[in-house]
C-alpha cells in the first residue's frame, strides 16, 4: 500500500485487512464521522452512531465499502477492478498514514511546528513593519499639530496635553477608547493600546495619522475630524478584513484526494 502525499511507502501482505483493522478502531470511526459531519451534507449520523456504539467489540468489523454504503460517506472511495483500490481525502489519508507509521506521524508533527514557527516569524516581521510605519506617520501628525494647533504662548504642560488629546482622537476613532481607558481595563498589561494593536489596525492607524494631519491643515474642528476619521477607520478595517479572508487558502476538495492503492 502506498501513501502518496508524503512519498512514504508502506507495504502489507494484505492491505485490505490493514485498512479494515484501522477502520474498526473507535478513534478512527470518531475521526471519520467528524470529517463527514463537517464536509458532507448527506452524511447519515444515526447510522454512524450505530457503528460508534459497536466499536471496540471483538465481533465488530468495518470496511471501506461498508462505511460508504451505510453512512453515505464521501471522504473514502472504494473502486473495484484491476486498477481499483481504496482512495481517501488527504485529511483521512494522513490520519491513516499516522496510524501505520510512527515515523510519518513524527514528520507531520515536525512539519506543523515548522509551519507555525515560520508563520509567527512572518507575523512578527509584518507587525514590526506596520508599527514603524505608524511611528513615521506619527511625526507627520505631530508636525501638523505643532504648526496649526499650538499657540506660541502655551506652557510645556499644555502642549503635552494637546498632543495627547490628538493621539486619543485617533485612539477613539480606531479602537473606540482612549489610552487611559485601555490602561484602566488592562491594569496588568505593561504595553500600551497601540502595542496591543493587530496588523490591520496598525496599517489603518498609519493612514489615519496622515489623514488627520491633512484635516488639521484644512482647519477642521476636532468634532468634525473625529467623524471623518471614524468613517475612514471603519471603511479601511472592513476592506482589510475582507482581503485577508479572500486570500485564505481554500480547503482541499474531493479533487485533491490522496491515493492509498494496493
């Protein structure tokens, strides 16, 4: 029997018996039943419950054909004839391969850990990049505040208060709360509201800083700018969320079946 997805071969004197032994296990039936319930609208749960109640008994037997006919399964396909065999969706084939080969199972675990590590590294890099962009645009933002909103007779304390107010204007428009409100809600956090932002929020924040600088130079009141900035935040967050969803990889369908052949 060959499990082609990882190019690891497993040979048996009686491959059909190996598959049947695998399918009669309660854990296997649980896995197959869960897969069908998630992917198969015509799955027969009552028939599945009957099998599950019998699993583990010495007299209980199971085969691909029996499983397919009884529960109307689509994840496993049995074909007769000279070039026939047992085929399965890749999700199921990987589970079978893990059962027959400890080496294969270890490869899956290692691959998963590697992928998660790479994914976290990319997310960290993107987050830091967006954070730096937000910081650069913050300079544009503060320059606009200095040149347009701060009279020359203000004290340093008043100037600092003015900058903080404008920063919180962006926080309220994007996060729905001020920096102080965020700190009061999360007293155990050592970071600030922007350090806690996700990738999309940081990108939108950078755009909002540039946009607010333009609005300040146009002489817009703070109340007017809050409405405009809130509208920008909602529209851009909606667009970025939609783009992220659309670019998620598709789940493999029936056409990407993995072969388990004699």
